[in-house]
C-alpha cells in the first residue's frame, strides 16, 4: 500500500527474481518513477537505453537484463490516455511468462481515484483466460476502499471464479518476514518524524517556540502573500536548476519573472499563478490571447511544506485550453437547465472533465472535438508539464 508520500512505496519482499517482473510507468518528471528505481536499485543507465522507445514510440518494453525483470509503460496523460487498453493488453501478453507481477502504477495518487483508467485495465486482465500469475497491485491507501468496491464489481461483471486477496482480508496472514519488514518501515517513519521535529525545535528561538507547533494547514495567509510565495518558490526553483532568473520590476503587468539559460541562448518571460487548497488556477479572458514566448508557471501549495507542485506551460497551450474549456462551459446547461452567461473569468483545471459533472448527457450539448478535449484533459493531463525545465531550452 502506498503511503502519504512516494517514499513509502510498498515493495514485495518475496520475489522470485527470475520469474517475477515489476511494471512501472516511465515519466521523467515523476518522483514515484525515481522512487521505484531506488527501491529496486535499477541502474539508471539501464533505463536510459529504453526510455526513448517508451516515451517517444509509445511502446511497452520488457527489460530482462536486470533482477527482477521490468516492464516499462508510457505515461497515460493527455493525448495518449485513450491507449490505456492497448498498453494493458501488451502488459497482459508479458504477464503470461511470469509467476508474480508487482503492478506499481497507482501506488501514489495526488488527487482523485482514477476509476475509469483502472476499470479499463481490470477488464483486460479479467478477460484474458490464459493469464495465470499473481499480481500485487499497489493502490494508494487513501483509495483502498474505492479499489475494493471496483474490484468486487469487476469480479461480478466478468463472473470470475478467481479469488482476490486483500491485506485486510480475514484469511490473509502476514508471514514473519512481511511483519518484520513492516515494523522496520514504521519504525523508520517514526524516526524520520522525530529527527525532523528535533531539527525544527533546535533551529527555533525562544521567542517563536509556540509558532513551531502550528502546521502549514492551519496558517491563514492572504492571496497576495500566497502569490508572492509562489513567485519566490518559482524563482528559487529556476535558480537551483541552473538558470539565470530574476523578478521583474514591481508593476509589470504581464511578466513576473525572467529566466535566461547560462549560455544566453534562450530568454524567457514567465507569469506565475499560485493556488493553495484548490485544483484550479484563476485566469482572465485576456489570457486567451497568446503572448509570444511567454511561459506560465503554475504553483500549487499543499498542506505539506514539502509537497509543492510546479508546472511550466507554454502560453499557446494555456490560451487554447482555456478558450476551448470556456466554450464547453457555455455550451453545457447550468443549474435547472438555464443557459449560462459568459464572464471574464477563466480557469485552468487539473481535471477539465469536472465541467460535465452535473450534466446527465453531455454528448447532447458538445461536439466530438469538445468531448475529445475533455478526455485528453482529464486528471493527469498536466503531468507532462510538471518540473518542465525543457521548455527553457527551446
């Protein structure tokens, strides 16, 4: 079971390396991706050899020169999300040559439970009558119940006679090795928390001892202060990445930061948008007009000080996305079927599929292009832009 952070990724201990495989999503900007590599001690150069085929050719690649074996799968965001079934079928073909599969793809989820994606994969697995192996499916623990419900419904739908074991099932018993490993992990987590707390206390002065007991969650800050924090965070991120970056003069309307490559070959103006406790960034209708060379930096603060997310998106992408999403919003009926009125407000959503959340038959109101847009810009479409420093090299 995945924990509250990717560091707590579940790792099976009793793997027959010759007859086992670990299935992972290849995403160069994902902390989960690198965390799995560390857990299994995968040589980075071994992954580099196959990354091009996975990321660019959209292929599922089996690596048998490592122990255990690895199945590398393209990330399913935006334009290739509809290929989930194709990837699952290719994986299924590989699964038949192994006895045990560690399926890691959903071990750490940031927001919603991706029910549609998981259902497509389960349908492929249950439909293959020749599949005969044990699959350890990682699911983020906060979505454990949803996963159980979905699994039970799939078993009933496919009339499967197979049994599915769960870690909280009465018949499931941890053996001594598993119990010991879990105790070690829990002890390590407590020790890390103790060290972090001790460091925090030691770095505090007598005057602010009480403030140290405050959590990020219960600190109230103004939207202006939050915006400034986002700019400083983005500025620090860029400088640490090796770029030459600075803030623009106060009052500059379109740009907040400027970034330049060390060799001065690229020079990029940046507009920073910051949110906290939300899944959408507020924009205006003026952002539908593309500003040449502009890059938007979307910062998302979470309740954890170390959980900040940052996305670098080209202005032309932002312009197109908010224009189409606003057209979809106006095309759909509002409350009680009343036609919606336009406004100057625009939003960049992490999941644009929520636009149809309260609409019974969205296909009656939207074009095929608009439906395709919602499918390609549902939860996860922003993943390709997370920590997207490559944008400053183009």
